[in-house]
């Protein structure tokens, strides 16, 4: 069963709500499993264990949140193993 990991950061709840709506759509796909996690609770192993990854971030002056940026920066150490996700 393919697993989709949805990672999000949200201060006001808008991005969290968007992540939940995306998760509803993923769960409608027969055979798909969906895990929704706040970025603070995501490890590099979570990224490796997922078959697909969706990232949601609020934007601040057109940029992603610092927490999302940190996760992406940290994922450099597993870069090649995320290919195709």
C-alpha cells in the first residue's frame, strides 16, 4: 500500500486546514495510506519511509517558513534516496 506523507507548518491554522483537505483527497484513492504531520514531528526516516511527500507551508514575503526550510536543508543528507518521491 503506497504511503503519502503530508508535512505542514502553520501558525494560524490555514495551512493545517489545507493539509487536512489534501489528506482527504489522498484517502479517497483506493489503496493509498496518508499520514499528516506537523513539521516539528517529522524525521528524516519519515521522509524515507513515505512513497510520496507533500509539503505545505505558509508564505512570508514569498518565502517558505523557516521550519520547512530547515527540514528541506536537513534532507540533503538523504538527498539521493528521496528521488522519485
